[in-house]
C-alpha cells in the first residue's frame, strides 16, 4: 500500500460516511469534532478534549453531540497494517426525530463526547449501513432506514445521554450548548462569564462547573481553542500577517497569541503563514 501522509479520508456513496486511513502514526492534530459517530477498525486513535481523553482501539466507537475543539493522534499504523476508521457525520434533524419518537428518559448531565465498544445491536446496525457501499443501487432506499436504525440503537445504549443533547429537551443542557455555540461563532469577542451564566440562568460557579462537565473545557479555554483553530485557518489562507491574524481572532497582544499558538500546535504562527 502506498504511503499516506497522515489520515486521509475517502468519501463513500453512502451520504456523510467517510473511510479514513493512514500508513503511519501521527503527532497531535487539532480540529473541531463535529456531531459525528466514529468507529476504529484498525490501529488506535486518541482523542483529547480539554480534561477528557478517549483511547479508541479496534472495535471502539465515539460520538459527539455538538462541535468541540479537540486533538487526535494515531498510533499502531504501518504500511502493512494501516490505521482504518469510519466516520458518519450525524444528520441532526433525523437524529432529533428518532429521539423525540422514543419514550422520554430522565435527563442527566453528560459529556458532549462519549465512547463505547461497537458490539451487539449497534454493531449490527452499523455493519448494515456500511455494507451499502457494496450495493450502491440500494443506498437511496435503504440508507435512511439503516441510519435511523443506527440512531435508535445508539440512543438506547450508553451513548444515548450524550446524543440526546441534540434534541435539547433539557433546559439547562440547551443553555450550555447555546453558550458553547456562541463562543464558537464569536471566538473573537470579549467574554463576560457572568453574562453567559446569567443567560443560562445559573450562578457563575454552577455555569462553570456544568460547562466543563459537558465540554471538557472551562468557558474561556473553550473560546481560546476555537480562536487558535480559526487563526490557523486564516494563516494558511495567506494574505495576512501574524499580528493582523492575532487581532482578528480577538487577541490584544500578538506576543501572547504567538506563545499560546506555539503551545497548542508546536510551532510558531509564522511557520503556518502562507505567502
């Protein structure tokens, strides 16, 4: 097998289903973990999201209910036995409809990411969906049915509490997700945690505790991660200086920006600056 430069994704005929492969280990790669169901077939993938760490070995799966800044690294990949994983970007509307059709369960605080072994009825449902890759004429009719079945089985299992956050039936959970979404979109805006807490109807202490329980980050750390990811995107797009990018993503000090950027990505911002 030809050498692959880190994880390479290949889209399949099944909507939102991607196969990932790598013939070598990787250092930490930072990105945003969008709402997704992910399965590791070969090798090991380590996900780190603030205080939360998940080591996914073959046969393990993970799911995220909303976008979170994270880093991942692959181990155990070789040219002879490459790393292989499969991701399914969640259809939020379909997942919400399935959840709303199910009996309401007691809501509890859950991390926005959960992991579990791929086995039993969940594994069978996932195999049926992936198997449609080999029968493309069946995809239009069967893929929505198989995907709905997979969501149903996931919602019944250990990852159900995390995925039910998508439905936002719990008031407090909805407010935490709304705060995280606001911080992600307004990553360059100054933040008063007291205002976010008030909008969520919580004390500052309660808001901070619940936000970290769900996302793995404090609110300010969450925003900082999103700022740095946006900065890297702007730098790679070219046409801007390091200082201008620092100000654009909300930093008041380019030197502080450079320190935090290097701490996260392992190199100075200038190393990622395209001409």
